[in-house]
C-alpha cells in the first residue's frame, strides 16, 4: 500500500486523521508562505493602492487546491494593486461550504471586522464563502 502518511501504532483512527489534517495544513501554509514571498516582491505594500484579504476553501476531489486558489487570487490582487499581507490569507481545507463555523472563515470575519484593515476581499467565487442562499 502506497501512502505518504504513516499512521501511529497506537491510538484510534480519529487521532490519525487529526495528525493528517495538521500535516496537510502545515504543507499548505508552507506553500502559501512561498507564494506570498514572491507576490510581495512583485507588489510591495508601498506600491499598492489598498490592503486586502483572500479566502480559499477546498472540500471535494474535483476542486482546485487551496494553493492553486491562493495563487490565482494573488495574481488578481497584483493586477488590481491590492496588497494582501500573509496574515490576511485565510483558508479551510476539506470543509463543506454549508458549515457556518470554520476556522479560516472565522479568521477572515475577525480580520474584516477590524476597522480599516481590509478594503478588498478576494475569493474565486461566492460559494467558497457559503453554499447557503440566504
């Protein structure tokens, strides 16, 4: 059996899944850090017209990865001259859009509530934020 993650000898399946989720988030964070470093070289804060935030969500096997979504959002931000600090990039991995309480979405809400922190919000599509129509 080919696998990138070794499951612990002791503990239950949930513990192993949490470890896998944590490792996935660390991998995503590392790749986003690299993207942001490149993006900040292309558009330093002092050359931007405003400050923004970005949100990405991945929930099924047929959607783009978080990193691909963030890359697309950073490209668009660069075109629009929107500076996005690393701490303003929020995401949820393997999370369904109908859930209202999500780590990344909650982080985004807190950023947006901070007066003057964000003038522009970038997402690939509104269904990344929520599947509900109300």
